[in-house]
């Protein structure tokens, strides 16, 4: 079997992590701009980033030479509507039109995320962002503007990037409430409003009869039970339900699952729902599921205060993270961890794809998957990232196994195309298959240098994923 002929091969980025030009041509400030300015003077911020805004043509040429047939990118809401819900900024529309035209002219299908963490600051100032119901209408209007302007050429739309991460990191939405219970509740309130925004964006898209597809982008950490102890198996399932499946369940079934409602109510953090919400959420089944897939985790029943019984979780060193009263995390001795504690588990990807497909039977795409590393530019002018090549090879092989097992896959688009600003570690934690010659404190010339992994991936694409060595 192997990869289907029409399979799309790409690489991914997001607007705030590469564009720069943070206040050019009318763009409004976003939550990610403000967050990056606050982080530290010595960590690169969004002001210049990778200067993709001015160098997109050069970047698209590198994509073409690589053989990419898709490119996962995002649109910055505040470039299109600077204050989030007012006037449309024609220069923002022009930029994305130019970029999309350049991609299409080079045979690259854009896969476009509508909201990838960079939220218009003005909406946080006006009414507190997605914690307010008002945001639903503003989000749907913004999506409509994108569909109207780019929908003739964009065939794959992704609604909200990693909604669960936004929910669990309320600061991404400007929520700095001190009381932890109220902060968590506000996080879940934004979650509910984003669920409605997602559903209405899908309905809006379908009303327009454009010839494309639309779906969510989930962060999909995949969990194994720490042992065969029944309590560990049950806990791993519960954590996965609350971290991953509750969101996909509402997208698929059009209704929040009972296990979510029970759990949030028990913890006193349940969101408010209006009588009309059930109807708003219904009938918006996505066309596909896009996955950001990086790691697997090991979970056992919570055992703080208990003596750790090594029969239950043999050989597994405990990790410094837990969910008090519920779960305990462990390290997996069979996988390697990078400096930031993310593990590499290609077999885990095979397992994850099978699980996601068997639960929803929707076609899948992997739109993020990659290895963060402190890459070094060698004296010979190249970046010898054989560790990344090994990583990609393992992932491609295992995706192929999942396809052989019957999983329907549309695309693979690893993170990231060029080096990007990491969400929290500046430029030092690099993911790109193209090196950007800059440091956190010195943007230098921002020269683009394809890494060794770029050339490996070029062959992989050429052979449609049939990689023998
Ligand atoms: C995902 C985000 C990306 C990217 C990636 C790597 O959660 O969608 O935007 O940042 O993670 O994360 P980090 O940059 O923190 O290593």
C-alpha cells in the first residue's frame, strides 16, 4: 500500500512565529506580541521574527525546491481586522492574497489556520476576549472575511489551533485572574465559546458553497498507562478524555460529553451555557481532523503521599508533574527525551493515528510534528541535524504503517518549515528544516540555510514517502 498518490507533503508555521512586521501596514497588536515583549529582553520577540512578511517569496521558492505540495500557515486576525471587530485592513488582505497566490502558482496547496494563538489585543481590552460571548460573533465575522477573500484558492481551513492549550493557559487570552478556581473557570468559559465559534465558522463556510474542507486542529498528547494496574489504566483513559477527546467529541457529536460536564461541575469550574447553545453546536461535523502530534506520556493513578510501588510502574522514574488527587506522570524509559522534556516516540504516532481514526472515522492530517533542538551552524556553512532526519524518518515510516492499517491520511506537514520563534523559548529551540541565521539578541541577516534534514525530506517527498534508508 503506502502513501496514496494524492497525499500532500508540506511543512508548517504560524503567523506570529515568523512574520515579524508586527505593526506594519495597519496590523493591530496581538496577545502574542504583548506576551513576547514581556518575556525577556534577551529572548527574540515578534517584532522582526523571521521577517517572512518581507521575504515570503524567497521562502516559497525554498518550499518549491523542497517539493512541498502543501504549506500549513496561519492568518493573523489583527492583520485583517486590526481591532478585531471594526474596519477591514485592505493591506492585510493584500499580503495574504499575495502569499496565497505565490503558493498556488508554485503548486503548493495552502492549509490555513484561522486562529493560531495570536489574538487581537483590542478584543481583550474591549471585553476580555473569548471569555465573553460577544467574541463568538466577532470570530465568525473574521472567518467569513477570510473565506470571502481567500476561499477561492484555499481548499483546507483549520479553525482554532490547540483550543485545549488556550483553555489551560488562560494568559493566552489575557486572563490574569489571581484566584485559581476562577481562572480555571474562565479558561473553560473561553473553551465553550470557542466550541461555538468553531461550529458556527464551519456552518458559515458551508453556507458559502466553496469547494474546500474545514476542520479543527487538536493538540494530541497520547497517553499510555503506567502499568497494567487497573487504577493506572483507568486514570490514563480519564486524563486522555479530558485532554483530548472531550474537544473532539463536541466537534463530532455537537454536544459536550457528560464526563466533561461532570468533572467540571465537581471541581466547581463548569462554564455557563445558554439555552440556544445546544442548537448552535449541532450539525457542524468537521470534514477531517488535523493533529499537532509531538509526544506520548505515561500516566498512573495519583500516588503522592503513597509509597511508590515499583511493581506498579516498574522502571519508570516519576516526573515532576501531577494532577493532585487524579494522576501521576512518569518518564518512559523506552523513549528519548530532548532538553525540554519532550520525547520521541514514532511508534506512538502509529498508535495515536489508529486510535483517533477508530474513534471518529474521519480523514486525518498531521500538521505539526517535529523535534526542538539547539541547532548549530557548522564552519562548513551547513547544519548537520542528523537527529532531526532520524526523527522525521521514524515518523514517516510509522504514518505509512498506519495507512497500511487502513487509516485515511490527507497530509503530513511537520513543524516547522523555517526556524520559528518557539512559543516560549525564543529562537534557541529550533524546529525548522531551514535554518534562520539569527540569535535571540541579534537578528543578523536572517539568512535562510536549508539543513541536512531538508535534503532528506526532499528525497522522501520525491519518493512519496517510500523511504528505504
Ligand atoms: C504547538 C504550537 C506551535 C509550536 C509548537 C512547539 O503547541 O501550535 O505554535 O510552538 O507547539 O512548541 P514550542 O515552541 O513551545 O516548543
